[in-house]
């Protein structure tokens, strides 16, 4: 994904967001509900009601970038506590973007015992 690098601050808007919102509407949500400056260089993540769509809003220094993804199968893992905000690491954001449950990643089978 083209966008913010490692170490980017990531704010996730808990609950559902109206996916009809454009860059301006999402920037207002970042400022009013998440209490963050939308042009700070942080990434703001929003998920739709059905759970199969997310939008990421990011200021790259010249303007806003809006990333939009729709899963063909499944739902994006998301906390459902209304107006709350969650902080993610850039690694958790990468997992979220791929549809992996960033809250409980599975790293595969444990190593086999020797002996």
C-alpha cells in the first residue's frame, strides 16, 4: 500500500461510520469525534455498518489521501464501542488492511518439539 510509513500514528474510529462520507466529512469526524488534527500526518481508519468496507484518511503533506477497500468475503475486525477511539500500530494497520484480525494475529503453528 502506498502511504504512511512505519511508525505512523493510527487512530481507529470505533463503531460504524457512514461510508458515503467523503474526505471532508471524514476529516470533520477525525477532528470532532476523535479529537485529532486531520492534517497531522496520522492515519484515520473508519469502517462501514456492514463491516466489509473501510476507509483510511491520511494527510501526506500536500493533501489528503483516501484509501477505500471492500472485502469480497468476510468482515474487517473492529471494536464496536460507539464514539470511542483506538490506537493501532503501523503493523496492526497492515493486518487490518489485509482483513487479518489485528487483535489476535495467528502466526502459524508453534515449533515442533525435538526429543
